[in-house]
């Protein structure tokens, strides 16, 4: 299991996570690797608490949990490890050993002796000793597990693209600054891409911005694709399809096919037909339009805060279902009224 390691915490607004691979108290960007025999029975529900949530309440009716021993980085301690482990009838433990070339815990001599500049060797020692550190801390808290998840990479590559990733005007939508809205730096604010750059990710996370140039030769561990409608207001936005643009569809396909796990962020003021993109992504976020601050999205994407939004309308499976509301007999909607994944 891997996750993008944070160094700072900020708060803005919390968009709605409408689909994800796991239900999580702290959302892990990449899922568990496949095992020879299933560690978790098919159909069971578990919670990933790889980031401490000490003020949270216990989730309801979990079958299992994955609890982080670390406090978001290697050689740190989850201050409420015992509390969170007690939430689950079956618990496995997660330790963040993500490579940090600035860490004071770098050890070139144990367990391997590393040649100068051999970062692969240093990363091995760093992760090995971070695991021992976490094991010692867990034992001191009387928390034990038969299985552990380790973050063992030397680096993560985060690919960011889509036509809404670095366009403040698109992020705002219509009725902002001007009637129909606009494109580009229409006012002062922070785009999603700027917020990602400012998020304080670990030095082990390598950022690659592709924008709308999503073809070509590149790859990554995680991709974030920000898409949505161009700004509009009132009748200028009328549509009889609710379809994403062909450009947006291509951007999602391009990036998601080149990364291990893909997150799609939809910036819209209404439900769109997203069935294909939902199936292409590991997680799909409806972030809504109208905010100047992209950090409100990164706060929840990187685990500083949980997703809390709930749908205030029914999300249709197809445009032919419209009008689709909970009180008019609409059945088979993609997401019902009130849907949302509550992490804690």
C-alpha cells in the first residue's frame, strides 16, 4: 500500500467523494496489492485508517480495519493507535515507510552497507528500520496484527492533468466576476494544480503536470484528472445530453491508462453522465464549482480532512431518466439522493 505523504495541514471546504475503491477514514490513494489467497473475504466491509483520526467515532459494523501505526510519515507515532485498533474485530496494521531523502533517520550502514549515492540501498535501509520502529511502537501499545501493509517505494510519481486542473476561471464557473464566467486567472485564487504544488508533499513524491497534453510517453503511480464543464450561466448552459466533452473523456482515458491508480475530479454545478469515467477511475470526486481555493480539494485528497458532502439531488444513470428525483418514482439512478461516503 502506498500513499502520498503530507507534511502540512490546512482547511478549506470538503467536496463530495461519490465513489471510491475503499471506504476510508483516511483515504489511501493506492489500494492493497493482490495476494495469493484473499486476506479479506469477498463482500466484507473494512475501513482504512492509515492516517490518525483521534477525534473520530468508531465506524459502524466494520468487518475489519487497517490502522496506521505511523502519524503520516516514517518514524512517527499514531497517538491514538490503541484506540483505533479497538474499533475493529479484526485489525491489520499499516506503516508508512515512504522514502524521504532529507530524513534524519537515513542509515547507510544497517542492515545493508550503502555506497555513496546509492539511494536504492538507502531506501531499503530506511524502510527496513522504519518497519522495526513501527513494530516496536505497536508492541509498546499492546497492539498486534497478523498482517501489515508497508509503503516501500523509493518514490511516487503523481501525474496531474485535465483542462480544469490549472484554470481558475473554469474552477469558478459562471456567475463569477462576470455573468458567464471565463477562462484563466479571472480573479485571485489558487487552482488545483497550484494547491497540489503547495500541499507539502514528501520529497519522495515526484510531480508531473501534463495539463491538456495528455497523449505521449509518461507514467505514474497516481493520476489526478480535473475535468468539468466550461463556465456558463442560465440558458447558455442548457443541454439535452449532460455529457462530458470529448476532450474531457479523452483526458480521463489518456491519464488513467498511464497510471496505476487514477482519481477523477469533476468540477460541475449539476450532475453529468459519468458512467464511463467512473469505471475508469479508482475514485471519483464531485467537487462542485464556485471556489477560488483549490486547497479545499487537496485537503481531503491527501487525507488532512475527511470527505463529508452528501448529494442534495439524485444523480442520474442516463439523461433519459431526467427529471430524476427521490419523490417522483425514479429508480436505477447512478447515485441516490443523500449519497456520500462518510469517512468517520
